[in-house]
């Protein structure tokens, strides 16, 4: 079983999600299935089939989260001896060398990744390109819209 890196905040987030799935959503869907069964013929009962599909999604997600928790390798960058390169959990400040646009990304695990918050998966193209690099180093990233070139202006371990 391969360990999956996760930040302490990411672990808390998925623990809260599994609690909600088990204690709130699972009981509601069981209730919805029971109610739909009461409506008669199950072959043509759309409510029943929709509820069963939702139940399947919930149970699959619970299994997925349990697996992730079992394989979790919690990486707390605030407790790691300070390094001078980009590592999992670090926050990277970049400048686009073509447009001078500034970007800030936090390198995180799969379940934490959220581009709206600038949390990027460490195995994404930009995540892979940044890992191991140092401050003032140039980074070329191949994206679907072409190659982008950045310079790392700051690395923080927060």
C-alpha cells in the first residue's frame, strides 16, 4: 500500500466529510429508500433508483476516504526542518516571466486540491514542475494552453 501525503488540514477535512457521510447523509438516504419502496413497483420507481444510486455514491466515497486515511502520511511543513526548496505542503510564490503576473500556490494532496483556493495537487503538471526547485529558480510548465515559464520568488512553510 503506497502512502498518500496529506496536510494536517486536509486530514481534518476528510475526517469531517466522512462523519457527515456516515452520520447525516447515509441515514437520510436510507430513509429516502424506505419511503420510495413504499410507493410500489420498484421497476418503474424513479425515486427508488435515484436514491439507490445516491446510496452507492455515498458508500463508495466512505470506502475511498477510509482507504485514504489508512494510507495517509501526514506532512506538517511547520514541523519540518526548514529547507530552501519546494516540498509537499509548502506555499510557493511565482511570477509569470511572460506576463509578470504573480501567483501563489500551496502544494497539497489529491483530496485537498482546489484551484479556486490555489491549492494544487503535487502530481499535477505544475506541482511536479515545482517540487524540488529553489527560490529564484526558473520553472517551465507544460499546460494544455502551452508552455508557461515562472520564476520562484518565495517559498514559505506555513
